[in-house]
C-alpha cells in the first residue's frame, strides 16, 4: 500500500497482487450476473434481510474458489420458508394471494375477501389525520348497507410516520372502537416502507405508484382501492377524505357486477336451484 499526496488531496491506493485483481474482476462479474437473476425477487429480499455464511479468502486465494452465482442461488434456496415467500412476491398477480397477520398475530389470508371491492388504509392513532377513522366508518356503513357482501375496508396500523401509532395491537383496537366506533377490520401493526415492509404493501406500491411515480407511502392514511378480481385500481394521498371516495368505489362495484366477479354473484351461483328459486 502506498499513500500519494498531491496538493491538498490525499488518495489512498491499494496495490493488489495479480490473483487479487483477477478475483475482484470475477467477483464483480458474478455479482452483476446474480443481480440480474434476482431482479423479480428484489422487493422481498430487501423486505426480509437474511444472513448467509461467508467464507474468508487469504491473499493467495484465486478467483476459481469464489462461489458462482448458481451456487449462491442454491444456498439462498435452501433457507427455510424463503423460497416459497420469494415465489409469492415474484408471481403474485392479485391482492388476494397475500397473508398478512391479524390483531392476534395469526395469519389472515386475503383469499377470504375475494370478490369484494376493498379499500386499504395505513392507519395511526395519534396523527392529525386520525379523525378520518370517522369518515372511513361512515363510508363502510353506507356501502355495506347497499352492498353487504361486496365491499369492505381494511386498516393496517403503522408506526413509521412520526411514531404516531406506538401502542400494542390490543390498545389500537380499543382506541378505534372506543373513540370512533370502528367496525371494519383493523389488522396487526406492520411496516409499509423500508426493509421490513409487509409484502402486500410492497406489491401494492409496485402496482400503483404515487405522484411523480414515487412508490413510497408518504404518510398515514394513504388509501388503495382493490377491485373484485384483486387488482389495484386506485391510490389516494392522506389529504383525500374517505367520504369523497364513495363514487369511485361504487363505480368499481358496478363494473364488477357487470363482469360477474362480485362475491354476492358467485355465492348465488353456488346455491342449489331450489334456494335460488326461493330468493327469486
């Protein structure tokens, strides 16, 4: 190693032996190839960091001892539960393929909502937009009265914006019910941005970027509209009041009604002929 001083600028140079230079070039090439292969799963890997065992190389190591991209992918595929999760992220085409957790920490399969138009909101208990709970509950009650089996709202508590939802899941549930009479489902607290973002939120952001193409959630009470067939069809910022969303929601329900994808229509098709006759 030598230190070269030019004027006021100090530059540090490493003089590597030939084997190290060869290994560095090979490593960069392997990493480039590996990056291109992992592209479909990048979102999940960033959201669920894993620790892999690494190998130390001595100064006499040669490029031939470096693991190939194929070997690295094989090691990743052997990590328990990771393969199936990556497959879900890479292959997911609808909202209903994800399984977040509920207020008790149990899996909540979104397949149970298939055929419903769903408004998804990241909520907080101590935010300036928290009074939107009242508007969300009114919207929920109004539309449930008209479309009892075809619409719902899901709240996802999040503490990432100003630490404005610090309570436990039980405390959050009590707050929503006591202060705003919330009856729509409020699931378990999660992250919507960053390394630990829930896969369903990563997927929604990819499907429907925000203003100027930015994918990140900006603040509490952003809203996504999910169609009856599980596609993201709308996204609104925190400033958008829930009551203003009734019209686009109704339009989406009517569109699904014409397409025959609503949960109520599918339920009717599954009933015996005698039951359908009684309903008629």
